[in-house]
C-alpha cells in the first residue's frame, strides 16, 4: 500500500528535478551567449535600458567599451560594434586664401580614426554608429577642409613654406578639436607640397638661390683677395732680395693684377645685373599680389553686403510672420474663450430652467394628487371646490375688510330724525350702507361660478333650488 502511494510522488519529484535542470541549463546558455567580448580593433556599443546615467543625472544614450568584455541583458539591451580601422583622407585644397590675401594650393593627406578615449567614445556612438567607413571619411573630409582653410588664413606664406612644424601644429590643434566633437581623432598629417598661382613661392626660392650665389661669389673674391695680397708680399720680399729678377716679376705681377681687375669688374657687372633682375621681379610680384588683394577685398565686400541685406530681409520677414502667428493664436484663444463662456452660460441657463421646470412639475403633480384625494373625499368636484372655498372663508372675509380698513373719516355729522319705517335710525343706516358697499359673500361665490352651501345661506339656497316634483324625493 505504501509503495503504491509513493510511486506517483516519485514521478512528480523526477519531473520537478528535470524542469529545474532545464531552467538552469537555459540560464547558463543565456549567460554564455549574452556575455560579449570586445575585439581590440573595435568599440562595443551597448544600447537600451540598464546602462546607467551621465554625470549630470541624464539618461545615458549608450555605453561604449574598448577591450574587455561585458554582459548584455537579453530583451533589454542590444550590442553593436564600431570599426577602429584608420582612414586615409586625401585633401586636395585649392585656392586657399592666406593672411597676405594670396591664394595657395596645399595638397595633403590626413589619417584619422575613431577615438578610444572614454570621454570621446560616446560622441562617436551618437554620431557615427551605423555609418560606413566611406560615410565617416566624407564627414571628416568636410571638417578638415574648413579647418585647413581657417589655419591658412591666419598665417603668412613665409611661415607656411619655411616653418612646417608650426604649420602642422596649428592644423593638428584645429582639426583634432573639431574631429573630437564627432568621436574621431587625428592620427597623422602629411603636407605633400605647397604652391601658388601667382608664383610668389617660386620667386621666394629664386631670391634665396640668388642670394646664396652672391654670397658664394663674395666669399671666393675675398679668398682671392687674400691670396693676391700674400703673393704680393712674398714677391715684394723676393724683389728686395733679388733686385735683378724684380723687373720680370713686376711685369708678370702687373699683368696678373690687370687680369684680376678685369675679372672682378666683370663679376661686379654680372652681380649688378642679377640684383637688378631680382629687384624688378620682386616689385612685379608685389604689384600682382597687391592687385589680387584689392580684387579679393572687393569681392568680400560685395558678398558681405549681400549677406547683410539677406539677413535684414530674413529678420523682417521672420518678425512679421511671428507677429502674424501671434495675432492668429490670440484671436483663436479669444474665440475659444467666448465659445466656452457662451456654452457655460447656456448650460447654466438650461440647468436652471430644467430645475425650475422639474420643481414646477413636482408642485403641480403634488397639487394634482392633493386635488384628486380631496375630490375622492368630498364625493364630487363641486363639493371639493366648496370645501376649498369654505376653508378660505376667513381669508376672503379678511380681504373684504381690508377694503375699508384704511379709510380715514375725520368727522361724521348725522342729523338723526329718528327711526324710519324699518325701525333703523340714520346712524344705523349709515353703517349699513357702508357695509353694503362691500361685495356680498354670495356675490363673491357667484363670481367664481359657485353658490354658498345651505348651511351658510339657506334662504339663498332655497331661492336657487327649483321646487321638486311632488312624486320625486328631494
């Protein structure tokens, strides 16, 4: 018997154990599949809930991780990756305006990549996630173009051409500062060559070459001069010691000096010609540069005037549009207020009239019920009306008395001649006539289409009722 009872319990226990084991296996598999390891050449971006908040308390848009691993909650979070592959961007900048208003060409190659700095990675996640490398390259190229033109506009051509370190340092500062805003970093800058349309850089090179040649020639002439002086001194000593051979030596020396003088004259003539050409070329280039500067300033002033005119027109149009919209909104608000006020007043009047109608209906219903009960108690409607009037008889009499209540009689003079034929004195006749001026109670009943009951006016009732036939019971 005990064995039969324990057998079903063993089956249930086994089922529970199997279910627990399956749940544990599923949990372990979920943990393994959702535990993501970030490769070194990528940034792992976790999106969704449960990713914390920023330092200012606002919800964080995404959590970025470079290297290591992180658990990604199922159903609540999603994991994506951003590639850290460097991008080589060729920037062929043409006609960039320098500080001297001379346009130059600066072809260069920039190497950029997504930054792995903790403060910069969220910018990349917000602005570059989902973009291809080509799209990222085009976005960075636009930023580099603008910053490169800005750097060139703040430097002279001599600085750009000779002090390359200063030029590259300025480019790195400006470009990298802007690239960080979208999550990129500048890896390398390589400026291949610098040239200008006016030939100013070439003229600077020629000037430097001419100066070097002239310096070399001057050095040679100085050395020749020193050698000639030393040779003359030696010959002079030799002439002193050997007087006989002096004449021949002097002739040769004179001839040599003449040749040297002639060579030096030719050298000075060529140097003067070269200096003249260099100065003329420099002035020509300076004049061209000044002409281009004036033209550029003219175009800039025209552009600035057009921009100011467009800005003023936009300000006027926008202000007018805002004022128009403000008036429309105010009119709509006032109309809506009037509609709501009218609707509220209408609802209040309707509720008041409805309440009065219900009250009047209730009063009439109660009066009808009372009249119905009174008619049933009296027997007929006429007798019910008589009962109502009899109930109000005191009020009717009081109202009759009010007719003479406020009559003021200062003095009544009566010449009493004694009793008349009916036995009334003049004073009694006066009072009787005064009372007869009031409507009779029977007349009041007749005005209402009724007659007094027999118990109140039996004589009038007998006059009103016709004699009944002899055989009919009255």
